[in-house]
């Protein structure tokens, strides 16, 4: 028995030249610009989440999250549910926004 095989061999060699490039040349800070301390986070409920855990994570309150999202029973949230989470970065308590 005789076996004949034809093999094609192709070799690719890539050469890279790494070079450091500065993208930002200069940053200027200006005084007097007011940073707004309030923000709103959009959060999607994951398995095991509770409003209490979410409120703690985002420095909000269960009452504020329930009110903003029209949740009648704070103990009942569904996985995948989209929640708006009000928070205040300097207040220590959540924003009292009107729904």
C-alpha cells in the first residue's frame, strides 16, 4: 500500500512596533464650576436583589425608590425590572423628587 500526501505550509509573520502616544496633552481646571450633587441611576433588578440592598448600594432609601418607581409593595420586585434610583452624593439621604 502506498500513500501520497501533498502538504502546503503557509507561515504568516506579523511584526508590531509599540509606541507610547500621549492622547491628552493638557488638562485645565477652572474654579467656580458647580457640580450638581444629585443623580439618578437606572438599575435592572438581579436575582437576590431587594429594594433595601439596592438602596444601600446607591445611598438611597427604600421609600424613595418605591415612590419614584410607583412600587406599591416594596417587598415585591421582579428580576429584570427597571428601576430609577435617586441618590445624592453629598446629602447622605436620597433626593425627595416628585414622581
